[in-house]
C-alpha cells in the first residue's frame, strides 16, 4: 500500500533537512560514535540488557488464536526445514514438544513434530529454550556459534535438557539460514 502526500502540502526535501541549525554537529557526533569501538560495544551491551519488549509482545501474543499462529508459522517453518524433514532428521523429535521463549516467560512458541510435520501447539514444552530477543535473532541469523550462546548463558535450556541439546545440535548441523530484520 503506497502512502501519498496530499498535493496541497509542500514536499519535504532532503536538502531542507541539512540546513536545519546544528545538523552538521549532529552528523559529526554520529560519525564519531560509530567510529568509536567502546561506544559500539556499549550500545550492543545496552541493546542486550535494555528492557525487553516481551510484555508488549505477550499482550499481543495472548490475543492471537492458535489457528492463526499455525497458519502463519507452520508453512514457512516446514519449508525452511523441508529437506531435513524429508531426510528423517527430525524423526527423533516425533511426539515431543519444545518451547522457545523470551526471558520472562512470554511470549513463546511451543512446537512439536508429528506425522512428518513441525506443528505449533499450545502449552508447555518438555524442553524450553529461553533467551533474549537479540540472542534468538543471533541464533536465527547464524552470526554466532550456538554453543557460545549457551556457554555465555544468553540462551538457556530447561526441562528435558537432552531433548533441547538434540534440537540445538540438529539446527547447528543443518544448512539453513534466515534473515531477520530489525
């Protein structure tokens, strides 16, 4: 859906933005911050430990019916791992439930493997993998070795740790990738 400005309003131009008082100082300061490794490391640390958006996400999550979650998540999830499912890589997970959950308990998603398909289900998992939003993003983008995320305690396995570790090892051994924006 394209957003159109009414014709009676003047179109803002980028050159007009650059003439605002003090904008050159802001640009210079921004460039210094980006070039400073201490600052970028500090910002990354703040990003990791700032208050989580999970309360807002949890409020939204509770209002979405399970059927809609299944429609949205199951097809892409099964498509992403179609080759591994066809090769029987997920067979050891038949009838088991694993929950992926943000720190604080909500929101989260519980999935299982039944009849050759990954399925989204309600309720707790036999194993729970819990972490921050940025830790799950790092895992999904494969920017860091999953073992490091667990050793650094950015991701934690609770419940049936053998089941959780089996999933972690399977995901680590498969060739897959996903780009997460944000």
